[in-house]
């Protein structure tokens, strides 16, 4: 492995840990500082932090890999995500920032739900915390799988520590660096590193497709299109071979945004409600550039591989293969850092949200109601490590697929929390009974759908993405149960 790659990677690791140490001075004062950054994020940091924590390793591995295999038909996933993210910024972001402060200055999503629906406070807080910890263990595992695949593909045969494979070493190093800055710096460190990582990811997704298309062996758009059409004309079609169910399953990814705790918690941390629109514009611009880059990488990376006779055994590693093949070692190291940035930004956010729920919604609620802020900060740090270790165990199978793990966890959160967050923020009649019903129905529907295999094949046809039945069932459950039970007067009008 060229020394330039190591220089870039170690520089990246050092910057991330340095940011964590810098943030530590502000992160340890109170639980609000450690878990929510004191609600002091600037619009640009909040925007890129939300984007980077959203776009995990699937942006540089899973999504390009899917497009590498099937072509533009899978680009509908990106379109659905873009539309869902925009609606999330418009409907959820300003209301959640305002109402989480109004309802008891809640620091976590379970705490907000408990404050918003006091008649079902304890079961809501408990069930939502369980959902967060369980699905985040799976979601975090997907990020560690991406880190493992990077080391397995890029550093094959270099590492031999205690019998660990390159894949295992990748998991250990990825988790180790994330834990280092997350444990010491908390939410502020996570958000600041997310900002830097978001910039790195966007640059990589502009640079890589440009070189693949116009660098040596590329041939430009015309040559790439000709190559793909000669192999399979459907690769450049948005609709060819795409069924209505397949299209719905792709665009339905956008429904997941409303219920992703690691994303919407950024809305809670923005300095003021008035700065939400600024953050939205920055975030959506970043997302558009990054998604176009990822889609281009998958499609035109396939054309490059065909023209140059490349054998790509695992399509999800096309980014890694091209980074090693096309660039100077210093740039290759930077591109590897971009992949690690995508992975680490999401892992750190997920670990912090899961640990916050364990601390605030279990430890402080059931074990030590009188726990001091300093004690909660320390417990939060211990929980970060614990959840990380569980995720590492789940990720230990090198045959795991990044996109599959992400899709399951994304659907679980989207169905369990999405309808509840939307209705809880916008429909004053929503009550605690309806909220609890929707939370349970959404989570159970997704898990049952996966267990029955209906996301792979449904009624003899193509599979239906589990977020669709889960979201619809949860939405109906909230409305029906709310209307069937009395209005407990839980909604509090906010004077403006």
C-alpha cells in the first residue's frame, strides 16, 4: 500500500479525533450539552450534519452498487429520498425545533413523545426507546460492514492482528475512531465532524464520476452510453423492466425521513426556528449534488468496468476499486477517507442517539431519577461503547450487504416514528392512545413483513418494501385509535 494513502488516512483520523477533543470542553457541562450540543448548531453545521448522518456507507457503496447492477431504475431510490428529505425540512424541522422546547425541553425523541402525550408517557417512552436501540444496533452494523469492506478490498493481506481478517480489522478500526471522538465530544463533536465529513463526501462524489467519465479509459457520456447499450439497453432506462410495485418500493424510501431519530434530532439542535429555512437550503443543495454523484458513479462505473475488462466481484465495492485504480495515492487516501466519512458520520450519530435514549429513557427514568448531569454524561459515554460493541457483533458476518441492512433499519424507524411525528406535530387531536398504537403497529408490521419474506416476494410477485405497509398501518392505527378514544387535552397551544 502506497505511503500516500496512509498519509491521507491518518490525517483524516487525526482531524476527527482532534475535533472530538476540542468539543470535549463544551460537551461535558450538562446532559443537554452532551446529547444536543446545547441547541446551538449553526444552519450550515445542522444542514450538513443532518445530511452526512443520513447518508451512511450506502451512499458510496450500497446505492452505486445497486445502480451498477440494475441501472437507472434504482435511481428512483435517490429521487424518493430527495423529495422525502425536502418535505421533512418543511413540515417536521421547524415544528420539532419549536415543540421540543415548548414541551419540557425534551432532549430525546422518546422524551418529547412522553411530554407531548402525558397520558401514555411511560409506555411511549419505553417502547420508543426500545425501538431506537434495537434498530440502531442493526443500522450501526451496516456502517461497520461498509468499513470492513473498505479494509478487505483496499488493504487485502496487509493486516494480521490476533487472527482477525482484514474485514474484522476494518470493523475494529472504524468503530475505534468513531468511539474516540463520540465518547469524549458528544453531540457537538459528532455534528462538527459531520460537517467536515459532509464536505469530504460531496467532493469525492463530484471527483470520482468526473474522472470515470472523462479521464483515461473513460470516453465521456457518448462512449459510456454506447458501451452500456451494447450490453443491456435497459441499464439507461428509468422505467424499463420496472413494475409499479418496484417503483413504489423505490420512491417509498422517502417516507423514512420523518422517523429517523439521528436525522430529526438535528432539527432539535438548530439555534433558532428562523434559521431552519437557511439550513434546509444548504442541506438540500448538498443532497442533490451527492445523490447525482452516487447515481453517476454506479451507472458510469459499470460502463468503465466493461470497457476496461474489469472483474467486479462485489458491485458494492466499485467506489473502492476505482479509487485505487484511477488516482494518485494521496487522492486515493482522500477517497477512502470520504468513504469512512460517510460511514463514521452515520455511526457516530446513531450511537449517540441510542446512548441518549438508554441514558434519559431508561437509566434516568427507571434506575436513577435523581442522577446528576455529570453522572448522565458518563453513563451516556458508557452506553455509546455498549451499543457499538453490539453492532460490531452483528456486523461480524463478512457476507452482510450494506443496502439490505440499511433498508431494514430505515423502514423500521420510518414506519414506527414517521406517522407519529407527523401527526403529533400537525394534528392537535392526536392523543396518547393513538400515539402508542401507531408506534407499536408500525414497528411490528415492519418486523413481521421482513420475517415473512414479503419484502423479497409478495403473493407470487416482486417484493414490497416493508416501509409501505408499516407506514400505512401505523398512520391508520393512530387516526382510528385517536378518534375512538377521548381527547385528553394533551396538546398545548404555542403562543407566537
